[in-house]
């Protein structure tokens, strides 16, 4: 169970654990569903490898999701901003237009496209649109890696009972 509970207006980055050694995650954006009384229910926005065999092998997906551990193990959940009068549809309108290729700004550092690369571009675009404020994408990525790696270490070494991720507030985005 994620604690504390997110609000329906929080914008989150979530990391779903794929492997603990080495730590690998599926990166996504999440917002709560204001029509649902459960704060764990909402919408996930992410890049997925697709069965449609597009040119890049990736496609955009918007889907209902629960971040309380009932759907695929969320290892980290971090509030990166607030909808501030915007809606999930407003986010969708920005995020669905992200091309499934390494952005020009990342070509020197990224050998190939991934859900993490998509999240980096999502942060840029949400910042440009004024939905969030995130001027240092690299710092935000490093912050997410820190949360994810800490969770993977706990799960791998069973240093303590895993009760689910703590909801953190980003230091590098608002």
C-alpha cells in the first residue's frame, strides 16, 4: 500500500519494478481519477512496446491503473506537480504527441528509445506547457533512480518487510 495517499490532482512519475539485480523499471506518469473515491485508482500514461509493430516498436498508451500494488509492483511513486485546474485529458493531449524516438536533445546520451526516455521528454513537454516546473530533467531522472534503486535493494535483500512504496514529493519538479 502506498503511503501517504496521493490526491486526485497530483501528477506522479511511477517506477514499476521489472528486476532487482540490476534494478530495472518501467517508467510512467500517473494521475488520480477524481470520480473514484479510491486515491489509488487513476490513469497511467506511458510508452509501451507494441504489438502493432510500428516503425519504432513503441507506442503511447493511456490506461486505467492502480498504484497501490494491486497492479504490477510499483516500486516508487513521486509527486512531480499538480493538475492546477487541468485534467487527465489535458495531460493526454500533451503526452500522446510525443514521438516514439530519442529526442534530439538526448541523442548524445541515449543509444535507444525506452519508456524512461519517453518520461524525460514528457517532463520537458509538461514544463513547456506550464503544467509542471522541471528545469533540470537529468536531476529529476537521478532522483527517480535513487527512489527506485532503494526499493529494489530492500526487495532484493529483504532488509525489512516491503509495505509498498512511500509517496515522495520531488525535489526537482513541482
